[in-house]
């Protein structure tokens, strides 16, 4: 799911249709998500854990960079930044964090059997 969202967002940025400034490094993000998605499909515990860490770190860094560009960031700026940096908003990011955490739990439980 993250691979599809990342690829769609990057393609939209490359075409100039979604208002996101495009850099070629965005394709690296698509590649990383694709490799980790393939690892999750193969039920890799490491890939599941890395996707969880990668997703949460990417969102945290995006918010951090957005707040660094503001003069005097406050709580309302933090919430605005968090909501704007995530595809689909804060609710979608929270759902994906929970899904990835459950994915890590599921792959570990699968390998215990």
C-alpha cells in the first residue's frame, strides 16, 4: 500500500499535477518502499520492521523539516505540518503506523510457528 501511494505521489510530482515539488531522489523512496514491500510479501521479519521504522522516520523528518522553515513554530504549526506531510492526512498516517506495527507482530508470530 505504501509502495502504491509513494509511486503515485512521485509520479504526480514528476508530472507536476499534485503540487509537490519534484526531485529525482523521490524515485529512491519509491525503490526503497518497493524492496521492503517485496520483503514483507515474502514474510520477512526484517523487512516488516524496517518498513515500520522507515515510514515513521520519514514522516517525523518531513514534519521536522517543515517546522524548521517556519519562524516561530507552535503547536498549531506542528499539527498543520503533520497533517500536510502525510498522504491522506494525519488519520491515514496513524492507520498506516498501526498497520505496520501489526505487520511486524504478524511476521514474528508467523515465524514462531
